[in-house]
C-alpha cells in the first residue's frame, strides 16, 4: 500500500497539486466575475 502512495506522489508532485488548485480557483473567480457582469447588465 505504501508503494502505491509513493508512486502516486511521484506522478503528481505537491507543486503540481498547488498549481492545479490555484488555476481552478482563478478560473472560478474569473467565471464569477463574468457572471456578475451579465447579471448587472441584464438589470439595466
């Protein structure tokens, strides 16, 4: 079981996970901003 965990961490290093989380967070913030623009534009 420890061998599988070691190989899994070798395939996906910690830096890759951090970068992936940052990209997902930035993508969601950008999507929320665009959605907010459409909501504000629809009310006017």
